[in-house]
C-alpha cells in the first residue's frame, strides 16, 4: 500500500470574508453546486492516497458531520486545531498523523479545476525532490500577490519563495498544492515567526529546507486556480466558476 497521504487544511475562520463566514465554515460555502472544500477532496482522489487527513477548527462539526469517515472510498482522519495560528501551525498540529512517507498538501479555500496532479506525483517520485510546489499561470499576473512567487535557477531548482510579493516576479503563481517529504515537518521549529502576522508562513518553512541544501522544485500543475479569501474572490467565483466547472466536466 502506498504511504502517500493527502492533507487538507480547513481550520481557519476566513475573517476577511466578513458575514459570509460568520455562521458557516468558509470551506463549506457553496461554489457552483458543492462546498468549497470538495474541490480539494476531488483533487485528493486523483492521487489515490491511503488516507485523507483534514485539519479542522472553526465550526469543525460542519465538515465532520457532512463528510463522515470517508470520501469516495478513501478514509478520512480529522485533526482538531484548537487555536488557528496559520498554515504552518496547522501542519504542526497534523504532524502526528503524518507518521511516515510523503504527503500532498491542499488548502480547503482553493479551487483548482482540471489540474495535473497525477503527473505532478509522478514527477515528485521520479526526481526525488524534498518538495514540489504546484504553480499555475494566472490570467492576471498580479494575482501572485495573493499567494507566493518562486525564483529558480536555470536547472529548475527553487532558490527562493516570496510570500505575497509586492509585484509579479514572473508569470507564475504559487498554490497550496505541494508535495512534501515528511521530513519537512522537522523544519517547523526552525521557521521564523513573521513579525507582521505573528505566525509562521508556509514559504518560510520551505525556505528553511532550501537553505539547508534540500532539493525543491516547482511543477506547472495547470488548471483554473481561484483562491477564496476576500469578498471580491467570492464574487469572481459566483460569476465565473459555474461555467468553468461545466466546461471542465465536459
């Protein structure tokens, strides 16, 4: 049996969504006919993990009661993040459930339609990298300011990740779809706390491994990518996602 696990981070409130997330977990908001988290769950199925680990926190029962102990035949394990202190803290909370092997990270507030996850997993195993960051090419190059940018050398080795850059550094936008060697979790205590946010950032975690000499690469994961964090993101999803989802299913 494969040791691969899928890890979905779904613990946050999503305060920037204002009233939309006041009484509903952000990840359970309906997007083109299904909850937001289900886009990540469907993408998990593509890589056939042995288990799906979901980190829950704010209004956790809405997710647990809806999905139960499995999704499309794949067992689900829930990990409760009592205090929401960012993505790296959520990874730390999930660490005991990622006891061996490799795992693929998904963020439950992301939509990625028609991605190349199977090819991404094959490349991760073929190239024996420490981490493989899924990138997408947005229609608006400035969209990278909402996630992170990746700087690489001529051999495709990632040299630096830049969290929420002030301007686009290249045409690519980083996503939360990342494959990891489990040893990435050893770098959590070494990751600096961002002074502005008071929490550890995911790009800084990966940067610690890069600075220690581990091989990190990127992969064009493709697909239409939406990051749902602000009211304007909801508006884009409501106007564009239904047609795009139908096109992806066709």
